[in-house]
C-alpha cells in the first residue's frame, strides 16, 4: 500500500462528529439557560462543560484529519474525545443528583423516544460549509423537544442519553481504526515500504546482483562490526526476512 495524502475534511461525513456538534451546541444552550450565580457563582462549571463539549468535536475532527499520516495519533485523539465526553456526561449526571433526581430508567417513555430518534445521513453538495452547518442544525432540531425543554431535568437527561450514544459511536470508531491499522499499517509503515520499493528499483536499474537465496535485488551495505567492519558488501533488499549476502 502506497502513501496517499489527500483531503483532511472526511470527518464532516462522520455521524460521530455531527452528534458531537449537536451535543456541543445543546450544551452551550443548557449552560446559558440553567447555570447562574446561585448554582455556579464563579462560572467554573459553565466553562468546564462547554470546554469538554468542544473538546469532543474538536478531537474527533483533528483525529480524523490525521488518518492518512498517523493512525496512532488518530486513535489517541479519538480516545481524548471519548474521555472528554465521559467528563461531560458526569457533569450532567451530577447536575441531576445534586437536585435529588435520578437519570431516566430504560423503561421511561422519554428514554425510549430519545433513543429512537436517529440522525439522517449527510447529503452535501458543492456549497460544503453551508450544507454542513444546515445538516447539523437540522439534526439538532430532532432532539430540541428534550434538549431545549424548560425543565432542566428533562434537558439534562436527554443530554446524558446523547453522550451515551456518542460514546458507543466512538468505541466502534476506535475498533475500526485499530482494525484498519492491523490490515494496512500506518503512515510510518507505508513510508518504509515506499522507501524499500524505491531502493529495490534503483538497485535493479544499477545492475545490482540477485540474491543467491531468494533472487531479489541486492543493495550495498557497510559492515558495522566484526572483522569486516567498515567494508561494503551486497545484502538482500528483503533483509531481515532474507539474510542473503555477497562479497563486493
């Protein structure tokens, strides 16, 4: 597999990123409506919740943008998004418990309705940023019956469910990233493969001998230790899989 660096905007089509934006926008609204000088006198909870929500969507986007150059970094950033989401969900749960309220049980009719409300697939045209923002606004409106409710417990419960749904999305996303890495490697591995292919081609063009063991082109190397230290010799380009050598 070769190295290919193209567009980094693929995250715009991810349901996880769209849901992260729904959560971010709804969290901003929740904090403006329900946090005040009485229950958040220093504004610290407001800052923590909105920053955690922003971290989720920002790290999903940044991680996906790194897919082509470092799957390891992509996975790390996706996991940071998942951790920020856990922090945000904890704040919503604490908001409920601080008021003596519990999270909705699965038998609650509102729980079932929120869970049954699904995102629509994006259909972007040539006016990308307009279409992206319109799509996110449309998806957010599907949940506004609960997230924008005048009753803060309804809003907090709905947000808790959306955080849980996105957590599941990110867990599956991480599993897919790991499977892709196992199958095709990351940027470093593919760069190494490209380099070895270039070396083999250059040695073939230069008339390098064939390996006496496997028949592949050989390349000049220099011995670094032993009685031949400092002397060049022919080595198989498939080293360390093949250890064929020839004297110059």
